[in-house]
């Protein structure tokens, strides 16, 4: 259970780093990439542990590293997607309001 705690904390930190490095981070909350990273990391850790990868010699690193990498990737994907779509939609709504 300690490994899940470490994975979740590292994934949350990666999510906050992704948010801080995104130039459009004002379009969405700071907790969104971190939350997505934690969710993906926790689910992937549970799947890997249920599959037995936590106790195989030579593969004990897999449930520690892979969930953090997957969580950081998911956080980056969410940040890129939301940054683009929210910026575009905000501009469209502002244009519609100014035309009315």
C-alpha cells in the first residue's frame, strides 16, 4: 500500500508540473491535470498489481514507474486538449457576445 501512496503523490506532482508549464493554464483549474494524473496512475497501479507484476523478480519497478509515466502523459494530454478547445470556445463566445 505504501507503493500506491508514493505513486499517487508522484503522479500528483507530475500533474501540477504539467499545469505550471502549460501556457494556457488559466483556462482550466490547477487540480484538473493533477486529478487526471492521479486517477490514471492509481488505476494502472491497481491493474498491474492485480496482474502480479509487483512480485516478479526483475519487474518490480513496473508498478512504480509505469503508472507515474502514464499519469503524466494523461495530464499532458488533458492540458493540451483543454487548452486548445477552451481557448477556441472562449474566443467564439466572446465574438458572439460582442456581435450581439
